[in-house]
């Protein structure tokens, strides 16, 4: 039985509903009148149902695809402007008890170098990230009850927030760790995390269980219902995603949107972010072993339709994707990217030799943060290091109501410019600094509220003279 308001995994992610939706999409893929109605609805930027989105994905008409891409770009700008939020992952430990066959952290892998950072090593990693200019981190750790207990994660968060190095400070720590209990989610909330992120990997229960043969993660219901427990524990910003390539893309695309619908229907707040990683090579993982690889043209449609189906969500793409692909995806709805990333444990302080690899996956975009920032500026995007909403309590339904009403624009643009100013004064190369100053000067006039615009100009002047951390 399909019930989006149920908290039972197999009811809000219903296999029969997904298969029925795929059949509906196939049967109507040539129904251009129906597709025209769906595109008209999408243009109102109120979102689409999983059935409507699945039909758009199934339609192969080139003109329709072009209109989808145009709509995705327009809707992204309507909600997020030309701002691109910057972040970096920080891997604490790759010890793991699970048997996930697509991840090199799996317990049987004897090739990968196992490592867990001490608090002193975390300090060194964070200072290295601060020296790049990062303000927002995504904390990552394998699932190991003894090596990586919740107490270790909480201590690490406290350490990260405590570090002040030159003008550096991490202002938001998002957390991507294994599914846990309501009480532990409450402890994470009390520790001041930003978004709790957990990828489903695949929504196909049968395939999920085959891909996760051993370990706590093998429990499909426990994993799939994690966001419900996080919400019940008081975390109101959650991020979902699948690993495209583990299952047929149609199935997981529909499941992903159903999960977003479930959160909205049950808690009144949809996912703060949706991530769209694709399976990529890693130590002892060969992508050729997986038959559901997603080609670029289909992947672009997935990203674009996700943007118009869930217009309010932040969409994330990592350095799994090449610079070329990331540039294309920025035009199709992506609003957050990583820069200067390392996926190995301790990778920001020291470069490890290939035979000592501790990375979770191979990255494709190896550029430094400064190179990524300069590239974004060249493309006309505003690299934003803003964490103001989280720090001002604009989270969950409060954030969503401001975003959906458009009122958030009075905060987002000036905050993005203030944090860009901090970056270019403290960390940027001369070439990037010149580009950033030109963008700030040009876009300050676009701040819609005159009073806010005047205050922003005053704050920018103060940042120029050495003060830091202003926000709206």
C-alpha cells in the first residue's frame, strides 16, 4: 500500500507505486498534450509529483528536453539566484563494519588503509581547510560502533567549531553519518549541526539488501526511515540522495521524489538538500561490475527534472563529476558544490601515496578551491560561503517559508557578497580577487531592499578594513 504520510519505509516508498509510475510514464511518453500541461505546471515553480516528473524523464522529444533545461535554469535562479554555495567534505574515519559492495570502506576490504583522525589531527585538517577559505564542512565517517561511536562524532564537532585560525572559522558543520536513533539525532541537534545528510543508495528493497549483505546498514527499513527519526529528534534540515548507477535510474529517480514528498507530507518540510552522486571508481570497486551506469545525457535530465520537481531544495554535486560536467550541471539546477576536496582520511594535511589510499572514491575535479572560485566568477556565478540562515535560526519550516515566498532574497544576495568579500580579502589569488571585487561592485546594486543595500555597503567597507563575520 502506498501512503506518503506513513512512517513505514515500504509504504512511503512503495515498490508497486514506483513500478506503476514507470508503466504510466512509458504509456504516456508520447502524449504531448499531457506533457504540455505538466510543463505549464512546472513553470509556476510549485513543484511536480513523482508521476509527472517520471513522465518528463521518459519523454525523448528533443524540444521537450530543451524546455525542461530552460525551466530548470529559470527555477534555480528564481529561488537561489546565481549563488553557488561552497563546501568541503571532511573524512574522520574509514573504519566500517558494513559489507556494502560498491564502497571500498566495506569490512572485507584488506587493501584500503584504515585510519581514524585524533582530535589533534582534526584540528590540523580544519586549519588546512580554513587556510583555503572554507566555512562549511560535511562531516563523513564509516559506520563502526566501537571505532566511530556517536561520542566521537560529537567530540569532533565540538573540536571543529572551537578552532579559530587567523581569520578562519568553520561556521556550519553538516553531518553525513550512518542511520542512528532518535536520541542520537537529538544529541547531534544539540551539538549544533547544520544539515543531517544520508544517502539512500537505492530505493529498491531487494537490490538494496543484495548490495548491503552484512552490517547494520543491511536493514532497509532502519536506513530508509532514518530521516523520520532525525525529524523526530529535532533536526529540521535533512538531505537525501541516491547513488545513481546501483539501480535503474528510473526506479531510483521516482523513489527519491517520493521520499521528498513523504517528508513534506509528514513533517511539512521537504529535504533541505538533494544530492545526485553517480557511481565512480574506487579502491577494489570496478564500475564495470554495475550494469546500471547512467550516461551523461540521462544524468543531465535527472538533475534538471529534480530541480523543477522540488524547486525549493538545494541541489548538490561533488567532485565525483568532472569540471566539464559540473559546468553543465550548474546550468540545470545545481546550487551547491564542493571545491578543493579530498576524500581520504587526513587528506588535507598530507597527500598520500596511491598504495596508502584511504579514500572513499576517486575524484574527477582536482582543482583547488581558489581555481573553482575563479571559474565560478568567470561563469557569472557568485561563490557563496554563507551560513547565515543556520546561524540565525532560519531552518526547517522557517527557511522554507521564506524561500518559497521569495523573501529570502533580502538576505541571500547580500550575505553571499559579504562572504565572497571575506574570501577574496583573506584567501584569494590576485586574479580571483580582481574578479571577485568586480562582481561585488556590480551586484551590490541588485540588492532589492535599499536599507539592506546600504547596510551591506557599510559591512563590505568594514570587511575591507579588517572586520569579519557580518550577516543578515
